[in-house]
C-alpha cells in the first residue's frame, strides 16, 4: 500500500499591489525568514485582481494571510507569524 500524496497543511498568501515598495519589503523579509525557518508554501496575489479582496484590504497592503486568515499587514511581524505557525503545527 502506498502512502497518500501529502498536500501542504498550510499556505501563506501575500496580498500585494503593483509598484508597492512595502510589498517588496515584506516579500524580501519572508524570503530571509524562510532561510532560517521552515515556512509553508507562499503565493503572491494582487489585491486589485479581486474586488472582494480590494474592498476588504484596500490600503492595508501588503497583508500576509495564513490559510486566508490575516497574520499581519504593512510590516512583517515575524514573531506573530512564527507563533501562529507553532500553534497550528505548520512548522517554524
């Protein structure tokens, strides 16, 4: 009997916007953090590509979501991200 394919248990989503310096900063900080900690896979999503996301997050960009739940916005809160990952069993 073969082991079932394992899907990542968590996903990080970074909500961004074109020409957003804070978005680029948060993405760079996440890449640096990934070099020191095991983090879930991350996808980038342009907030302006979805009206609901645009309405919900508007000018709070960037926003980091863990499984569609906001973890931090504008600046990366490393401690909060690592804390939430530990609680949810998603590495870190």
